[in-house]
C-alpha cells in the first residue's frame, strides 16, 4: 500500500519544474548538475571498464594503455578534458595488491576505496595514499620514493652484476690519483662548471687540512688527548690487517696488541699484478735474428702441453688451473720479426726424433723492453719522491710552527724565554720571574736616602697673645 504522502497526481511545482520543462530560476540547470555518477578509481576513464595496464595523464586521470593509445593516435586530445595530450606524456602506474587481491598502499597497507586520496609518483609511477606521502615524505622533507629507496634492495649492490667487474675494466694507476688532469675543461661545455667546482673544492680541502695541521701543538712535555697520526703505509700494504689485535683479544696465548697493522703482500705477488705491458727480446742465432714479443703479465708454468703434467716450472711447484680464457695460454710469445730465419730452421733436415741434424745455437739474447726492470725503477723513483715530499712537508711545517709560536695574534714577535725554559716547567716556575722583578725594582730604587729636615717651631712668649702656633 502506498504511503499517505504519495499523491496520485502531479503537483504544480513538479509539473512546472521537473516534468513540464520550466527553465526560469535555473531549475533545469540545477537538476542536471545534481546528477552525479562516480567512476571507480580502478576503472579506465575511456572504456569505463576495470583497467589492466593503468596509465595516467599529467593531471591524474587514469586510463588503460590499450584503450588510450589508439585514441591519442587518432585524436591527440584528452578524452575527458578535451585538452591536447601526447602518448609520451603518459605515466605508467604501479598499483600494488594484498593477499585478498585488493589494491592497497604499499607503505601503510591500507586498502584503497572510492573515498581514498590516491597519489602517484611521476618519476617511478608507484601509487600511494596521500596520508603516507604526507607523513613520510612531505613532513619529514624526505624527497625519495618510499619503495625505490629501500635499503633492503640488495640487487643494486650485487658486485657480480657490475659492468666493469664483469669486463675487467680498469684505469691506469698513474692517472687514477689525478683523474681531472687529462680533461680539457674548456671543451666540456656545461660540464665545465662541475669540473671547476670539483677542482676548487679539492684546493679548499687542501688549505683546510694544512691550516688544521699548522695549529697543532707539538710540545712533548704536555700530554695530548688526540692520538698520534698514523705512519705512512708501505707500498705493498694490503687492505686487511694481520689480525693480531683480535687474536690477542680472544686468546690469552697471544701477547696483548692494541693497534692493528696492515698485512703486507709479497713483493713478487704485488709486482705481477702491476705488470701490464709486453716485453721485447732479440734472440741472436747462428742462422739469424728472431724478434720476439713476450706476454709478461702471464706466467709460463713449464708445461708446453697445457695439461698440467708436461714439465716443471721455475718455482718447482705446480700452478692451479686458470679458468679465465684470456689468461690461459700454452705459447711462449709472439714472433714479430725474423720469419725468414724461422723458415731456415724449419727447412733443416731432421732425424727420426725430429731433432735437426745441423746444430742451431743461441749466441746472444738482447732484451729491449723489460717491464719488470721498468717497474722496479718506477717504484724506486716513486718511493724516493714520497720520501722527499714528506721531508719537505715536515720542514715547512716545523718552520710554520716556529713562526706561529714566536708571533702573537697582532703579528708582532714575542720575546724569547731564557735558555733554561725546559728546567722551569713544574712547581715554582713563576718564582724566578718574581725574583727578577724584585731585583729590577731594587736596582731602580738604589739611591742614597736623605732624611727630610723638619723645621723647628719658633718659640713665642706668652705676653703677645698670639694663638697662631696652637
């Protein structure tokens, strides 16, 4: 049954407004504006269906890529606003779902609904709730993506996937100390500003360190709270320590050690890693000369067969198998000159054991380039230069310290203390200065003392009635 308020006829207001087409007073416009249909957040604004590959325009309107791309190719406008829109300006969105297959915020794990304020990061495309962005990014001023800046993402720190490690890319050590020397800053365009800032910053750091070192007090009589500066490490010092400090801490069998010392790499082992150039040798035979290029970065283990069982090495021990194909070889060198001499040797008649019937002698071997000898000379020059630099720095530093110790803040030189200054440190060190001051005072006042003569009072008789002498 109908209610008492339900009328069986159309009233005058209904007939004139909603059903009659009356337009004065804005009735028709108000009715059209009041009609509102919300599109769910997980629907494409073009197909009005749930999206599968969500993308959004710069103004935040979400589309499905398979629907919006053909539309933009044909019309080139935003189907919602009618403004110009290009396919390259679309932003790929990364929505996250929970175990119940519901879209949620990956930071707060709150499920999205039609009333959730949803935001997306333009650079990464990750979708969050505005509450998470406001609390974790805006208020804390942390302008990094909450997912891309995850410290637990270990794939970005996997050393085995680094390109330069896979391809064994290195730079020369002579240039690694000063990498900006070979760069023409004037020809680098906009990067010149960055390079000049780096160079100026390095100069500022050097000035700051030199100033800080000059203000250090080196008086051996006074205790210092700062630890002593570490001594210069040898050239073959390893990046790890000997482990004596930890061993003495965990075991009572070791003597106590409080300082860690870097382990030293064997000089030959260290040298072999530094050899990168080729060696050149001339072999003088009775048939002619042979010019040979030697691969000095490789070691011939005394096994021409390459099987590990074909001979004995110079070090009287076997070498482990080399798994890198660019380092494994079974040749001794490369012939770069003397092919006709080699043809003569091959044309000589041989016996049944493939031994030449005519004698072939090596008369002399001339070494043109020896990378090991050059390495030793280069190392010797480097060590001597470091020694000279350290002595020069110490000399300059001592002169600066001496100058600062004898000059006050205004730039005037201070008077030198007596020669027995070191003996006056301790109790009573100020007594001598006081005694000297007293001696100076007594010398200044060493004048013959003449007592002051007091004038005698004149006697007057009592009859003059003069009371001035009272």
